[in-house]
């Protein structure tokens, strides 16, 4: 009797477990950033299931999840230019799966990884080669205009090709460009020559500036010398004018000489060393003729 009671206690638990297992087949939970596509006995269904809880569903369906968040695919390719040189270009493709077309992707390629391998990569490499044909020289890949045009054309071409297949491309970006080694060395040598030319130009400009400064200094000295000469000329003219006036005054007024002689005698008389002076009394000008010191 006790064994029957124990088994009877577990019957509800078993019933609940079976109910949960069977009931889970009638709903599906899709993670955030994903969609789900169902197959029934291998046949892809047309409906897609959005993120969150989806009920009710056919318990016989098998679900396949697709990540519809934005992703980046990195690719490296050798791109020939018109000069027949191979340039290695690294690009990144930013894309997002169109969740509404996930059932077509499942039907055509199986999953997003195979979609990238079968559709995106071959088309991207083809577009890179086609774009390379429009580049005359390999080093032109380094031109900003060339890179901008290349990114724009790759984005447009890849988006146009992949959009009907369920992939939306937002951008194709150039990450790195590697030229053939001998071209890289030639470009580096060219840059060194250009730097040397710029250095020589700077040195020449410095020399020109120094010469201009020397010329300006010489010009300033010349002007200063001219001004000094002009000043001396004016002073000499003034002195000559003064002498001329004195001579004129002497010639026209003999008393001027007598006055000067008296002034000289006045100054002599103030000299402590002066003792006796002889003056020619017959002269019209009383100038001293002799000075006798204390030693005489």
C-alpha cells in the first residue's frame, strides 16, 4: 500500500514535466538581434519569426536563427592597375542581414557565413579588379581622390548586387594599401629628394633674408652718413658765414679790432703769470709786444 502511495505522489510531477516538454513545442523564443526561420520536414517556410516570444507555433517545425545585427567583413585582395602591377588592398565591408529575407538565404545558401563566402567575397574581389583597371599607376592608389572614388564605387556596386539577395551593405572602407616593394622604395626615395629640395629652398630663403637684412643695414648706414655729411656741411657753411661776417665787420669798422685788442689785454691782466707788457704806442692797435715773466 505504501509503495502505491509513493508512486501516486510522483504522477503529478511527471505529468507537469511532460506538459512542459510538449508545451514548449508550441512556442519559440528568438534572442535579441536575431530572426528565426522554420522548416517543416526540410521545406523552408515563408514566415520569419522576430525577436522575442512567438506563440503559437507548429510543434513539428524546426527553427534556424539568423543574426541581423550589423557586422564587418575584412577582405584582402591583389588589385592590378593599368601598369600591370599588383597592389595589395585591405578593405572592410559593413553589412547587415535583411531579416525579412532570411528564409531566402536559408533556401539559397544555407546560412549567413556561406552567404558571405558564396556571394559577398567573390563580388567584392571582382569589383576591386574592375576598379583597378581605371587606375593608371599603382602609386595612384595613395591619392585621396582615388581612395574616395574607390570606396564610393565599391559600396554602390556591392550594395546593388547583394541587396536582392538579402544583405544590406552600408559602407566599404579601405583599411590599408601595400604597393609592390620596388615602388615603395622609389616613392620613399622621391620623398627624400623632395624633402632635400624643400630644405635647400628653406636655406636659400634664409640666405635671401640675411642678405636683405644686410642691405637694409647698409642703406641705413648710408643714410646716416649722408645726414652726418649734410650736418657737417651746414656747420661749415655756418662757420664760413661767421668768418665772412667778421671779416666784413673788420674791414668796414677798424674800431672792432681795437675793441678785440682791449678785450685781449683785459684777459691777459687776469693771468697770474703776467708781469710786464710792452705796447707799441705808435701802433693804431695797442697789442702787447712782449711778456716778461718772473724769471726775467
